[in-house]
C-alpha cells in the first residue's frame, strides 16, 4: 500500500552547464513543467516547487503549481526542502520525496516506490534507489555515483570512485563475471520530515565535501538510508544542452 506522501521539487537558475535550466524549452513546455507533470501523475497527495528565483516562482504559478520561495543561501536541494517543510508546518513523521527539477523522465512508479520503501523501514531516516552497473565504462565514470550496500539493504557508503575496488580480480569484467556487483545511485530521495530537519541543522561533513554528495552527511551523522533496486529504469537527467536535446528527442518520439 502506498503511504501518504508529498513531493517537493527544488528548482534554481544557477546551473553552470545549462544556465536558466528550469525554464529551458523542452518539447513545447519548460523543463520544470515536465518534471511537475511527472510528480502530479504519482500517488503523492501534494506537490510543491521550491525556488529562490522570482522568474521560476512566476512561471510555476502560471501553470498552476504550488510554489514556496526559499533562501538563496541553500547549498543543496535537501536543505531547500527542509526550509519548505518548516514553512508549511509538516509533521515530523510525514514523508516527503525530493524530485530534482532536472528529471523530466522520472517514472511515476519510482516516486511511489521510494516513499513506500521509507514507510516500510521504521528505522530508516531516508530512502533511495539504485540501478545495476553492468560495464566498466560506467563503473569508472566519476559522474556515476556508486552506492555500497549492507546485507540488510541499507546504504554503507556512496562514492564517485570505484567502490568496491576489485583487488581480487584482474579486471572489472572478471569481477562482474564472478558476481561482484556495482550499483549506480539514483538521486531520488524520500525523507522523514523530522530527520530532514535534523539533517539540515548539521554542517556539511568532511565526506560530503570530499565527494560532493550530500547524502554522506546523513550517513556520517549516524543516519540510516534504506535502499532498493528501482522498479523501472530511470533515464539520466538534464545537465547540459546536449542532454536537453536528447531528452526532447525521447519525448517527441513517445508522443508520435
């Protein structure tokens, strides 16, 4: 049974590789509106866009979204969402899902899945998803975040490096043949609101600063992140003009 949960979409203009990204045109709509449509198609009982930019605020209002203005000072989407839950007075035990504003192809089933995963693990503070890595190119790519899992299914560590390192085999291909697994972390999070508030009150941790991965702040402070294989493939998001063109082609192909 899918629990009651909310979605917050953090959106900001300051993208180095694609300035003005949320408002970029994509198959007749903005990138942000495509993401919003994914969110409202899920079982979430509310969807909020969180931004620090008046142009985004006005644009989102224009297509009927609920929007909350937040501080310019936030360094991560999680910190921005923490401000939203405080502004709106959401209860500590309620569940909120962070849908990043550059994920227009997010399967709605995965949004419901990550909220259900968190609800099913009372000891977890957060939940997230992964997808199997099947080749050396992806395993070695520092832009592909790897998650190492405990036997119980919770996250042990996240890294841009090759973790685990296949010292016992001559190559990644041999390690894969012998049953060693790597997992690509999917940046889709569900939080318990109380845990998110506590998270946002912590300073960025040394591991987080080293890897540029905010979820390490939760692990380093003793939090538990429940993990599961995504129930559907989640395509890469939009970071560059080339990504925008790739995603537009996919959307137009599916419309035909």
